[in-house]
């Protein structure tokens, strides 16, 4: 019976933290994109790991942000790549670090480096203008107050873990906003063999998890959960309630008839409740405490951005 309860805990935890499971959502013809968190989900069966993830989420541990910049024409050919390298290095004023650890800190060196990329290590020249993405521009960010060096160190470790020896890349730290962030440029073509980089939604979640893990390894609290799981949503407001709610905090609960929560949010609420029940049924003091954290969490206010119907 205890094993059955543990399985239920793992099941509902995976629903919340890994909504795209090991079994799916990678297109049949896509042999590039990895299924979400294969090693992470396997390790996630640990009760201690589940409790740690729940604690981070219910305590609203700072969330990492990882995104691919999709500006029109981004990465489509060497001209766009060269322009992006110039932009993230502030035209040579900021130091670029490469996948080999080389530091590039002037316009001439960046130009020479871009020529190296154009030629490619496999001898296939990247055209000046291409119909496909030849490189992906990735931003890795943390909320204000995070030590800048920690963000850069964690980004370096993440990029090495994910792309080292497989794809050429370079990156630099930006501190011109209150949120320290790293810009990385990663070539789509592999270094030696394999498929071109073609990230999908599961990959982005896996990248978030990897970046957060690297931050935690160096002592920085960081989390990587889906928006719906932590109650960040955009509830639709009827016109009568729009101005009343405009600047107020929203909660997981239906506060009144003016709020219509999304289907995803309702699914998350149900999963949280079922997870709390499953934890209680294990008859463990630590799990009972975790269940109480969950119950408090789904009653607590979170900042949302209501939108007009």
C-alpha cells in the first residue's frame, strides 16, 4: 500500500513539474529534439527530490528564464549571425567567451571568429543569407538581485553540459538591466556528426531545468517550473470586473464570478490538491508537512496580468 501511495505522489508531481512527459510530445519525424528530462524524471522518483521541488515552488524560489530570441531573420545566415555577435558584444566592448574557453574582446577578433564559424569545421560554408536557422540566439536570465558572476558561471556550465563538443557556441554576460542575463549564440550544425539543432518546447523546459540545476550547484536558489504550476496565469475578466481587478493580486482560487480561470490553471489546481492528498496518505510526517505547504500555496496570492474578454 505504501508503494501505491508513493507512486501516486510521483504521478501527480510529474503532472505538475513535467507536463510533457518522457512518453511524448516530440514530433514523430523530429529526431533532433530530446524527450523532456529523461535523466531528471528518472531521478524524480525520489521522495526527497519531490519534496525539494515542491518546497522550491511553494516558497516561490526565483525562476530561471531561458528563451530563444525570434526576431525576424534571426540566425538565418552568416550576415545575421555576425550582426548578432556584434550586438551581444556591444561592438567588441564586451568580452565573448567561446566553447573552447577562448576570450574575444575586440572587433577584429570577433570578425575573425565569425569567419571561422562561416567556414565550419566540417567544411560546409554558412551562406550569408539562408532560408533556415543557422544559429540560435538564446538568453539565460535570473531575477534582479542574483549575483552577476553566478549567472555567468551557471550559464557557462549549462552550455558546456548541453552543447559542449556537439555545437559551436559563444556567450557573454549583460548587466545593463536589473536582471543579469547571458546571451548565447549556438550554431545549428553539429561539430562532427549528428542532427542539426532544432529545439522544441520540451527542450526549452529541459534547458530551464539544466540552468536552474547549475545555479543550485553553486549555492543560488533557482527553480524551473511551468507557469501554470506556480499559479502565474492570465485570467479572463468580464468587463464589469476588469477595473476592479486591474491592480489586485490574483490567486489560484475563483475569487468571485467575475474571474474565469483558464483550463490549464484549473488542471494545475486539481493536480496540486491530488498531490497533497497523496502525500497525506503516505502517513509520513515530512510528507504531511509538505501537504500543508501545498494547501497554503494554492490559497496564496500571486501577481497575474488579467486581460479583457
